[in-house]
C-alpha cells in the first residue's frame, strides 16, 4: 500500500516552535550550569568570602543570550535560500521503501527510511527527524561550526499533520509502517 497525502507546506512559525522545543528537550541539562554558578555565588555571598551582586546579573544575561542565540539560528533557517525546500508544498507518497516528496508530477525528492533518525507521534502530527550525518561526514569545519551543527542535528525534520492523510486507514497504515521500521513501539498482533 502507498499512502498519498494532500499537499502540505510546513509553516515557519511551526518549524521554529518545534525546533526550539526539540533543542530544549535535548539540552535541558545545561540549565544546571547557571543554577550551579548562582548557588556557588550565593554561598560565597553568605560566607562573606566574595560578596557581589553583579555576578547574578551576568549569569542570567549570559543564559538569556545563549537561548536567544539558538532561537536566532532556527529563525535564520527559515530565511535562507538553501532551506527554502523545507517550506514548500509537497505531496508525500509513503511506502515501505521510501518517502517521495513531490512538488508536482516531475519535481520532487526521495527520502529513504535509513535517513530518518527518529519519529515522534504527538496529538496532531508525526515529526520525522532527518539525519544530517551524511552531510556532515568528511566536512572540515572549525570548532564553532561543529558545535552549531551538533545543536542543530534535530532541526531538519518532516512534519506530517494528521489532517493531510485522506483516510483513517492511511493513518493506521502509517502507524504500522513506523512500528515495523522500529520508530514507534512494537507491532501489535
């Protein structure tokens, strides 16, 4: 069976929201660094070893700037010419071999299942994270570019809302297909 969806384009606001949520979900533990610094500074203040107030301001400001840096990165993706294809209207044809992304009858692209890193099924859509490992393989970049690439590893994804599927059977087949591929729990028997 082949699933053929309605034409759909990912909204830029949805993309930014999902990318930031994914980034926070994967990097939440870094929040302990500013909390630890604030706690250490509070101890230094209470004991009188190094009384200061400005360090609290600097820690909070740097934390806000760090989160804003990533928000700007994800917002910038929506404005770049190279990522224009993320926001074009596609008809998705999904089967057990691949996912076809069709702009029209002649233009489109192929996404093999081994290029999908993970799939999340939420209340309204399937979110399929596409691996950027092949693109990063063999690239010679500096340390900052490596950090940014690592932070954005979940920023390329397919967002397939349930509303683009034409029938309930297609949704059930999609669930079964994702279970067979190992992206969602076990296949129910």
